[in-house]
């Protein structure tokens, strides 16, 4: 389990709310692995489509919150907006975390584990909602898992939301360099990152405690090595099913250059840019510190038009 990208980003240092009542959802367990827990939200009538939402990096829960300061609940807001437009959603807790705590040690999870979990959840969601196939949406690092799932037999297609198109090492470097307070530790952080990219674990002796306990925590270095080896552009180029790329213009963690990487790699994919959208799927100021402050704002609405665009894509109204 990789530490949250928010840690790397700050190592030192009206439409999204529907007026109609949101239908009540249900906590469910994966039929293939009962230790995995998710929350299924279905429309009052028959669903027009079903979407599985894969969380981003670190201790991010099914609502999109995490204990290091994210309280904006972007996944819950998106799911509630989608269900009023006829789209059922299954948002999940990753293996070893929150409701899925019984599924194993999250620090020992591999991409192969996540691949298997997605297959299990797709099958469960398909049977629970009566759909022939399920859309897989991934936010941030979750988009890499979605890309890997694109060829699975019961996947309709994928939605990439604020997903790094560059290799993760390049994204982490950008985030570290964007914060001037990181200057004293930048050289050691980049050296350690280079070692992991080469497939070698690093000693944290002498590293700043925030690096040693966070980004380069020995417990997560195995997964970090695997993560850094992923090539998002190559994965996107190989997708044969419908794909929507969603990018935020005020995303201070995954900037617009990442969306452009995907557009070049997969020119047939649909692409939408929401100019003021932040990484937590709400409109936010461009200023970095003001932008990050909105991550804790539970009442900030979903970016206008986001749910409509995704719903239109997954229901065939592209």
C-alpha cells in the first residue's frame, strides 16, 4: 500500500449535490472474498449502468477520505450524484483497510492482489445489479488498477479520474519539487526514489523522519517498487474498450500534463477537462495552499458537470 500522494505533495510544510433524496445503499461483501467490504448504491428503478470505483493511494476509504486530512468525501458525493442519474455505484475499501481489514496486511498487497479483487467486485456488482458488464473507474493511483482491469471479460470500459499518465516516479518528483519547504530533503528523497525505480529497496537510516515513516517506509517499499514499474501510457494504449479520461485544471497533485499523456497514448478515448476541479473533485482555487485546504471541507460541492459527464459516458450518451 503506497503512502498517500498527499504525503508526497506536502512532505513538510452547486451542482454536485442533488435536490432529490439519495436512495439508501447497502454494505455488501465480495462474493469471492467475504473479507472485502464495499457500499452498493442503486437507483430506485433498474440501473442504466453500474460502476465500480477504485480508491486512490494510501489509507483512502470508500468515501474518498483518509486520516491524514482528507474529509471532502469525493467518492461518496460522486456516487450520490450518479445514482440520481440512473447509475449504480459500488465503492470499496481496499484489502486490509477499514471494512476490508480482514483481507490481509495492506502493506503486503500487490497489483496481482488488486487485480483479483477487482475481478471479484465486478462479478459481485454485476450479479447484484443485473448488468451484463460493469464500468471500472479509478481515482488517482486507482486509475492504474482500472487500466489493468480494462481487458477483463465483464468490464464494459473504464473511467480514469485524476489518474497519473506519467510514470509514478515522475509524478512524485513533481510533487516534491512543488513545495519549497522540501528543499533540504529533496536530494535524499530523489536518490531514494531512483533506487526504488531501479528495483532496489533503500535504507531509511539518515532520512528525514517524514520520508522514513511515510513515502519510503520500509513496510511499503515492495509495493512502491512494483508501482514505479507501471507504465500508465503503455497500459492506456492497449485499452480496446471505451475509456473516459477526466482531468482537473486545478489539480495540484496530478496536473494537466498527465491527461495529455493519456490523450496521446489513447487518441480514441474520450477526454474532458474541468478547469477549476481539484484532486478531490471539487472546484478549488489555483493557489496551492488554498487548494489543499479545501481537502478538509466536507461541505464543498462536487465539481459542476462531473457527474453528468460520467453518467452520460457510461450510459451510452457519449
